[in-house]
């Protein structure tokens, strides 16, 4: 039972920030549409959320892949960056997965709005 609680708390901690980021982006998009257009067209908001979600997915994967050994060697050769290390790869993967999670939530919010 203790292991289940630790796993649940770890998952909640990992998902908490991406959900907060996706919610704040949705609120700021809604506010921007309301200020700019005087109303919030649902179809426009859904398209904006899909666009932001798709861009975030691309960026998240790019961040996660940027610290792989082959990409690090390329950066070290061409740009003079620091050599590859396992810690920087793990850190980049964590940051990349947060981007992917937040972007997935944006897309889910967009789907939810399009159905409603």
C-alpha cells in the first residue's frame, strides 16, 4: 500500500505543473480572444489550442533529443558546446517530457472544447 501511495504522489507531482501550464495557456488565450474580438469563438480557441499543442509536442521532442550522444557530439564539433554526459541527457529528457505532457493536455482541452 505504501508503494502505491508513493507512486501516486510521484505521478501527481510530475503531472501537476504541465496541467497548470496548459490551464494558464488556455485562460490567457481565452482572455486574448475576448480582448481582441469581444467574444471567444469556440472554433478559433480550439484551433489555437491545437496549434500550441502541436508546436509544444515538436519542441518537447526536440528538447529531449537534443541531449542524445549523437546530437551532443554534433554540437560539440560544430558549436563548441560541452561534451555529452548522462546527467544532462536525463535533465533534457525530463524537461522534454514536461513539454510533451503540457502540450498533450492542451490538445485534450482542445478536444474537450470541440466536443462541448
